[in-house]
């Protein structure tokens, strides 16, 4: 057999780029085809190997003696015998042929191995989860546990460049990433059964809730929480506004942990992008706001900001669990061994020293009409406080919203709805650049309008004041109404007297007089009786009756006919 065996088009740990893999008596190595840093594994660190079907062909999984796993994917089926001889002759280990379960069942048995968690279906592995990929775990329900995986941002923060090592090194390889997996674990079990041991051998062992044992074992195996190292400082029962609840804060060398009754969170300091200290307008509390990228996840809910609240007058005395060498070396001019100050200041100083992040505070150029930094307002139905920082807006506590001035295209003062004349509050609409949307802050006190307008102009922001425009339009409309009413003042004050105000000399054009002579009535002496008269008079009387019948209204009774006097 040759001293070196080479294989092309091999992928290391789900890497995006293939490379060349070489085996020798001293160990194995892999180098990307496009050039870059090579990975090597010494022969003394190879503790076992498995052969199985994988995504790009066949995979060789190498178990390291220091509890790590190396995956080499892309081999052909005919390479099995060749690789079996390599591992047996050079590394004194057998290349085990491992077949996966293809039944598609979603129930099985979880076993904790030395380097990975294996989910078996009918004694065959359905999938494996390396402990190095698990970033956190939480009890999500009575019999449910959530396992969170490290994402690519965390892997990049750890300096992963394709070689093995570091949390989340495999998650960074894919464009789509699995971020959480949940297991439903009912019933009770013993510690040995949880780790895959024989049930009979643990008969004398106390039985516990199965999901709790699974949770405790996973924390220990994946080195999550206190097993990851000694705590530098611990703060108990700290009130958090986002996510809501009280959490204990454990601060480690590279991460900090929030421990609550239901959820635990482990967060790397590299994920902290912003750190703000915001005094509350009640002059009693102070809020610490931590911006995270990637955000904190709780099921489907994402929290890009953590908001803590402390009492301003609460004092604390604290000694850090740190050696003098580290204090004078790594944390020189960043931390001190002893603190005796208000609690919110101590937490801020330690976060600043461990995370090496700048602490932002509200801008000194702006205060409200009550000489405070926080402006009481609301986003939709959520009330909170808006702070004007040196380079951004910050609304807390929920939904925590951060808008930098560089992203702002324009700011509009307006009042949507309500009468302008009765204006006591107003709204601010912040329009973002490049069509990124807008945010509206409502119900701001009218007395803060001038101070905000001056501050925005000081920062060089475009400001449009629709409140003044509406007020001017209303004033103009009122002036026109007053002028119109003054012109009609005399007429308006004159009482309405109906027909008495008409001109006395006006002539009724509809009236036509037939004769100026008086008509003889029945009692006149010249009037003849009914029986007298000629035929001509009878005809005239008949004509007059017809005319009067035509002039009468259809529904009205005709007036009594008058007898005309005849000659």
C-alpha cells in the first residue's frame, strides 16, 4: 500500500467547497480545492470511524478521542474496502458500516453518546446531533424540551473558516439553517436509561421525570451553562421587561446566561451589538438595553433586544471571581476586582468590560419640558418611552425599536384625527430610506414639540411640520368666516316680518279688473225675479255657469253663483 492515499471532491463538515482528502500513517488531512487553510488530524486522536450513506455520496465519520467529530462526505461506494484497510492498518480501528433508519417515523429513542446525541428508530440511527452544534436548551413544556443550534453568525464570531472546531461550525456551511428542534418526552426514567444503559442495572436508582433527566444530561454533555466554566459574577432575580420575567444573570468569560423559571438563554458576548443605559422618566428606575444579532429566540418569537430594569437607589457590593493575572492582563483597565456602587452601574461596567462594547446614553442636547430624557409615547397600542440618542432613536420596552439617524429620510410632525384647535398631543412619523418603511410614535405631549424640532434640526434631519400647516389653514378658514359674517351683519340683525316688508307700491301683475262699475246684488231694487228675463239672459246665465265650473278646483266646492243684473 502506498504511503499516502488521496481522494478528490471531498467535503469537510458540510463545507460549501470541496477539497482533497489525504490519509497517511501519521494521520489525515483536508485542503480546500480553491486554496485556503488546511485541516489535519493526528493519528493518536482517531478513536473510531463509521461509514454511512450521506448527502453527497458516502460519508466517513471520524470520532476523536477528545469528544469531537469529523465528517468527510463525498466518497464513492467502491471506496469502502480501500478506506477499511486504511483505518485498520494505519489507525488500528475498524470502519463500521452504519445503516440509517429510513422508516420515516417521528418517534424513537434518544441516546447520549460520547460526542453526539443519536435518535434511533428500531435500533438504527435516524439522525445524529453533535454536541458542538448545540448552543442552548430549554424546557418548553411539561413534557417538551427545545434544543437550539448555533447559527452562522456565532460561527463566524468564533473564527471558523472551514476547519473543525468551535460551536456552530457546521451550521455556517448551509444557506438554510436548522435553528431549533423539539422533543416530546413523557413518563419517568432513571439516569442510566437516559444515557442508554440497561434498565435492570439501574433498578435501585431513583426515577425522575424523563424530560428533566434529558435536560440535565444534555446540559452536561453539550457543556451548556455552569459546566462551561466558572462564573465571574452573578446577579439574582433581575427584572426583565423584554423578554418578560425575572432572570438570574450568570456572567462567564465568553458568554452570559439568563436563568429563569421556564426558559434559560445562553448568549455569546460577540452577539452583543449595542449597549444602552436609559434613565426612566419616573426618576426611580434605570433600564439597560442590550441589542443582539442574532436575536434571542423563544419558539417562534425573536427578541433583538434585552431590556432590564433596576432601581436607581439599589446599592450592591460585589467581588469578581477572577484572578489577579487575568485582571492585570486580559481585563486591564476594563474591570476591577471590587465594586460598591448602584446595581445598574455595576452591571453596565461588567458588561462593558467583558463584551468590550461602548455604552450609549441619551443625547445631552435634548430634554423634555420636565427636564427628562425619555418621551412618553406609544407605538400602536403599546406604550413606552422614546429616547433620542446621539446617533439613533430608541423606543423601549416593547416593541423595542432602534432607528439610526443615518437610516432616516424625513421626520413628520402630525396629528392623525382629532380637531387641531383642541390639540394637546401630536405624532411623529419617521420615514426610512430606500423604501424600508416607516415608524410612527403617537400621543407625544404638545409641550415637547419645539424641543424635538430644534434637536432634529441640530442633527441635520429633514423635518416637516404638518401641525403648523393645519393650524394656518384653520386660522385662514376662520378669518374668511368672520369676514363673511360681518358683511351680512345688518341683514342678519333685521327681524323677519314676512309680507310686511314688501314694497307698498308694487303692482300685482296677475290681477286684471274687468270693470270699474259695481255689480248689482240681489237686494238691489233693479234686480229682477227668477222668472223674468229674455232668452238672451238665459243664455248668458248658462255661459257664466259653465265658465265658473271650469275655473273651480276639482276637489273644492264651487262658490255660490251670483246672478247678473239684466237690462
